[in-house]
């Protein structure tokens, strides 16, 4: 089990090849990682390997 280091918290937007590798490596090294992707299947695939995952339909978000 990886020891979580809450002093290092990251957000990774996109769980493609680069994002998923980055998020998993940061988690493996003990960081807390929030990974966000619009593809619910990708989010589900990596849910057990990354600290926190969430699926968001980003096209519906608007800047204030």
C-alpha cells in the first residue's frame, strides 16, 4: 500500500496516455491526485490506481 503524502496534491486533467501515466506515477509516489476526464469508462478503468477520479462533461462548463 502506498503511503499518502497530503503535502503533495495534484490535479491531472485528461486520462489519455500521458495523463493516466502521470496520475498513476504520482499516486505511486504517495501524492494525492485528482484525475478528471470526460470519458466515464477511462475514469472507471483507473479508479483503483489513482487517489481520486471524476468524470466531468467539460463542454457544459462556462467561465464566470
